[in-house]
C-alpha cells in the first residue's frame, strides 16, 4: 500500500542530494516523519500547505517497514508515522503537486 509525504521543493532537493532526510521542521520537532494515507493526503495538503506552491508529492511503500507506526491523530484518524530517517530508496515515485486557483492538483493516487 502506498502512503504519501508532501515536501517543499528544498526538502525534496535535500533528500535527493543527501539520500536521506529527517524530514521537515514539524517532523524534527515531533521525532518522526509525518505521512498520510490515500484517504488523508488531500486534507493534509489543504490544512498544512494551503496556498503553498512548489510542492512535491512523494509515494512510499508502507508494507514491510518495521519503523512505520499507524497512530491516531486528527479526529482520531490513523496516520502513518516513520520513526527513522526517510531514505531515497523509500521513494516509489515523486510528482509535482501544482497549485491551481488556490487548490493542489493531485495526480491519480494508487
């Protein structure tokens, strides 16, 4: 099953250049990398990245990740949290998340 991370352009560039990342500022503060499911990623973009352009949507395979935990968050919904650095090898695909008329345009999510 694919899960998703939204990165700003500089965060995505860091992952590409260094091959690993501890995530965005909120990830560093909380001690894990915040991820979203197929069902929550659109709302995550609207809540935390409203009006923000230059974003990348990163897909990660959830299966087989021992350091991935599903934990209750927003409204009791379960969200995947990665308790280690994200590696470039975790990335299944990365696609731009363009902003059109104030709304992020998501690619087809598998």
